[in-house]
C-alpha cells in the first residue's frame, strides 16, 4: 500500500489523515500575527503549519499589478507585496513552528522562493494549484529530491500527467490534492469525483483534498473516500482581515477536523460480513429453531410444532428451518426447547 513520509510522519491509508494547517498569508505580513496563529494551531493539536513563500519580483511581472483576484479589491501584486514575509522573518517563523514540535511547510511561488526554502532546510514542498502546470518550476523543485505535495486545481488529467512524469523522473515521494480554486468554494463545485479520478489515474500517488469551502464537511467526505491529506486555511480569529479569512478554519473547526477525520479514517474499508466482535450481539439477536409444542419421539416436525425464536444460541439457525419440515424427531422434546441436529432422524 502506498505511503510517503515527511520527517517522522508517515502518510497513507494506514495512518490518520495528515492535516495541513495553512496560515498562508493570513498574517498580512506581520510575523507577530503569524506567531499568534501558530500558537493557536499548536494548542489545538496541529502537526503541520504551512506558509506561502513570495519573492514578489521573481514571482510576478508588472502586469500582475493589473490583475485583481475575485476575493480582493486590489491587485494580486499589491496583496503579495503587502503580505510576503522577508527571508529573515520566514526563517524565524520556521524556527518557531519547529520549536513547537510541528512540521513547517511552505509553498514556493517562484524559483527564488524555492531556493530560499531549500537553503532554509525544509523537509518537503507544498506546490500550489497555479504551479501544478509550471513545469520548469516543478522540475527545479523536484531536483531537490524532497517529498512534494501538489495541489491540482484548475488542471485536468493531461496536465497533471506531465507533472507526475517529472516527479517520477526525479524519484521523489509525492501526493496529489484535488482542489477547487474559488475562495470560498460553493459546495456544488467541490467535485469529490475528481479526487476519485486522481486515485484511478495515478495509482502511485497519495491522494488528498485541499479545500476552500467554509466548513469541514468536504474534508470529512473526502476522508471517507480515501483522502490521506487534508488542507484548509487557518486563522486564530475569524475577525482578522485578509482575502483568505472567509474560507479559513478557526481553532474550534481545526479540533473538529483533527478528531473527525481520524475517526472517519478508521471507518474506511472492511468487508460485508459479520465482525467477530458482533458475536455477543448475534447470540441474542439471531433466531434458531425452537419447539412450540411438546413433540413425541417419531413425530414429524411441522410448522405447528416448531418455529424460530431468539436467542441465536441454538444449534439450528433460522435459515435451515424449511429443511427440518417433515423430518422425524428421534426423542421426546419438551415445549420451548431449542432443536439440535442430533434430535433428527434423517
């Protein structure tokens, strides 16, 4: 069964889903705010904190100053220029996260950002949906030979295949996350069938969901369908400013996601048969064949003198009732006595 590993954390169907807690740019460029968000996530039981690494001049051309995202009122250039942490602050953030015993991940949005993270010694890379088909950048990061978790929003199977070919060429451990890049995402556009399509098309990949809805329900449903990684934006307070706050979870929602996804993961799989632990219930819930009249030796079994009753501790289960009809009793049987196979003359 497929699994990957980031530091000491194994990820796959045999383990609780890995929850990536994305503070992203919710700190609005403030290291103090970022620390406060890290503290809130840590107190809630987070394993992984994810940041976004923006080196704006290497990431975007001046044309980006004319592009306004759907969840903002100013250009993407202005947003990232305002929210990006410089290298010194990002190093402090990584050190702070790791001092709490959590894993620090970040999404590099450019070659310079990737090089910064590599110099910082990150253990793995999270690739955003917009970079999924940025094959030069994918190849650059894959050359570092570290695990890569790739969001696949806005991409189709053909474009994702090209990315997977690069990842497998460099023999890196990888995961693919289905994503819808609308902030927030309407529930009818989550499309969990697309996540299942990823499972089918890329059998070597660990599969998960990066979700931008406003609740945990999509993540819970994805877990039931086999998601091994779940990602949501996070904030310590829902009254914080910022374009991603609306689709972020707070500490209460994070705690619910941690507990709920772990429980749902334990519910996956299984065969349609009785669990051995159900025997204690089978004993009282199932029916077996019982005499409903006194039966004399040599008398035939009929519907008038035998029937099926609880408990299920008798020898002859209800399913064999019709086989007894017309057979001969080889001993006297009292009323309300469970019939045994040894009571029957063949």
